[in-house]
């Protein structure tokens, strides 16, 4: 149950960051783009077939910070889940 609670908490935090941070001017050079999912019914960790995965874009100050955050989220929060590839990417904002 703790693992599911942690995943729900993380999804809630990402959603709140997205809602609160959207209207703000972001001073970020990179964006961590990462997928999320809703837990399917039952105890087996798997993606719900009813909903689609979601994408989140989180502002990061540097490429190093972005990679570190992506690896940490992958290893500490997203454990192997059937039908979820747990991919993330760091995207440069394109500003010089």
C-alpha cells in the first residue's frame, strides 16, 4: 500500500506543480518530460486500461539537474510496472 500511496502522492505533486507553475515565467534551460499513469484495479502494479498515460514537463535549471531528477524518479518512484515503459527525456528550451 505504501508504494501505491507514494505513486499517487507523486502524481498529485506533479499535477499541483503544473497547475500552480503554469502562469509563472520559468527561468529554466531544460524541461524534464516524464510519463505517468493511473494504477489499474487490483494489487498487481499495472497501468489502468481505462485511462491514458499522462505527460508532465517539469522545468529544470540545468541538464545535469534534469538527468539526476529523471534517474531518481525512475529508480525511487516508478518500479517495474506492466504496460509502462518508464521513459523520460530532458528537452532544451532552445533559447540562447
